[in-house]
């Protein structure tokens, strides 16, 4: 039995397959992957890691298993999945996720080949566990997989309280213990027991408030876009393997089955970008927090649906067009198009009068939160402060944004105005 003191859950006890996986290099690598990427440029104390989060998810899974009365082989499978569920993340977590997908053809939770390679496969086989089964649980497959990747998963419960704790904001406050005690399975579906609509609403409220305050804070978005551009330059220029391979120290495999993005740490990426002249200027800006500013911050209703299916290379092409029209360097234009997503938590299922109902069908509050979530979506175009006005005009034309009239930045009031419409900055 290993006992670890955690800043969120107090003492976390780890044994069995969890303890054996804990000290494998792929899991230990997560000590060097920030949970929130560049959010620490907004909230300086947000330096917690994917390793801490993995321990928290393991801890909450164990609590859920105890409540549900699940033991034996099935319990060992989900405990193993909890401990390794984040080993597929690229450096800086979700910040580099689009590049991970384009480079590997897989998302961070597609980890089949990672679990089938030493040293993790050695541990799993020692406990008579199938790597394929564990990988499927990580993706939310099967009934128990819903505990890790579903609408009411422990992954979400841990990161909400952990991110709120480390950023210092009060909005992620939920009671994981109560939520876990109310979980039950009905016909293979994970639901909240009767009388717990308010508990589910609390989870949605926490998520809805953390989105604009932390996860999609405009400085977080800008710094993430700057980091992503610098790293894309590293990849696009063919310098990734040359710069990253000598630095990684996780698998050290010669057969090429583990992509460098699955082995590198945040530190490795920073060193690599510092070594290449064309990526060094953006890195220097990030290090000094000399960030780009918003030229455009457009609502969803202004944005064409066609912009959501662009590859990174196509986005780079649009950035160059905008730069040419604005008469600025192409390195001084960043186009940031978030995915057009909804709050998956809104489809959580609860028992009401003995009937399973979707939360957004049962709760008017959740429907309002969903509308609020959609209304917060913004497309961003960023550039150095001196060029925001010219870049805004060029971007509006090239992107076909439904925004007309002269661009005015009123420095004293800190707002952008278009035809009398005010958009918060």
C-alpha cells in the first residue's frame, strides 16, 4: 500500500495494479505535463500536473467502486485505466491536441499501442489484464468505462475541483463524494439516483462558470494559440524528430511505434522551440508574457460553418492571406477557431419518478446553462497590439464574418465596437 498526500483529496491510498503502474516511466512523465497548459499565464498558481490529476481520478474511481460494490477483476481493470488514462497526452495537455491528432491520427485517449508496449504491458500482464480492455475503458467503452469517460465521469469531477483549487477561483466547487454515492447502473447506463437533479445541476453550474473564467479565458486562448503556432512551425519545418528525439527519456524505443509527441514533456518542447530561429521569437514572447491582443473576438452567429472543418495547414493559409491584406508579417496573425461543441454534461441521466431522463430535458436550469455555454463561444484573431486594427479589417473580409463597419478600438474603455455593438475584451 502506498499513501500519497494530495492537496485536493488529502490522503490517496494506492495498491495492486495502480501501485505497480505508478512508477512506470509513462505515468511518471505526467509529472512534467501541466494540467492546464498556458493557463498559468493568467493564474500563476495553476502549475498542477497531469500526474496529480491521474492520482485524483484513481482515488475517485476507487470510491465509486466501493459504493457500487464492484470488486475483483473488473475493479482492477478500471483502476488500471484510471491510472493510465492520460498517458497519451502531448506536452501542454490540450494545447497541442490538434497537432497530436494531425501527426498521429489519434486523440489523446487513443492509447492502445502505448498500453501494448513495455513497460505498461508488463505490468498489465502480471495482473492478468488485457491492454485492449484497458484502452477501451479509457475511451468510455462498456458500463464501467462510463466512470472514466461519460457525462458523470470521475475525470470531470477531479479536474473541476483541482483546477478551481489551483487557480484560486471558487466556481469549480462541487461535492464529488455526494455525486459518487448517488451513482447507480440501470440497464448498463450510469445514472444519478432518484432525487439528485440538484447535484447534477451543481456539476453543470461549476463547468459553465469555469469555462469563461479559466478554460476559455481570452489570455489562455491567446497564449495557447501562440504556443501552438510555435510548435506547428517546429513540426512543419521537419525539426520535430531532430529536436525532440535526443530529449525524450520515456520509452527509448527504436521501432518508431511511439510518436515523439507521446514521449516528450513540456520542458522538451520549450527547449526544442528555443533551438530553432523561426520559433524562438514566439517562445520569447510567451516566456516574457508579451502576448498578442485580440483583433477580432467574434460570436458564433457571425461565423460561417465552413470554418469548422479546416486543417491546421488551411488555417495557416488563411493567416497568411490576412497578413498579406493587412500588410503585416504572417507571423503576426493567429486564427483561433474552437470546436463548435455543446456541454456533454447536459445529457447526463437522472432517475425521476423511477424513469431515466436526460438532465437537459428535466432541468430548465441546465437548458439555460447550455444556452449560456453556446453564447460564450468566440472565434479569435490575434496580433501584436500595434496591428490589431488593420488585422481586424483584413480578417473580417477574408473570413466572411458577418461584421461590417469601421473597426474602432477605444483604449480608454477597453472595448471593441462595430456598428454600436460592444464585444467584451
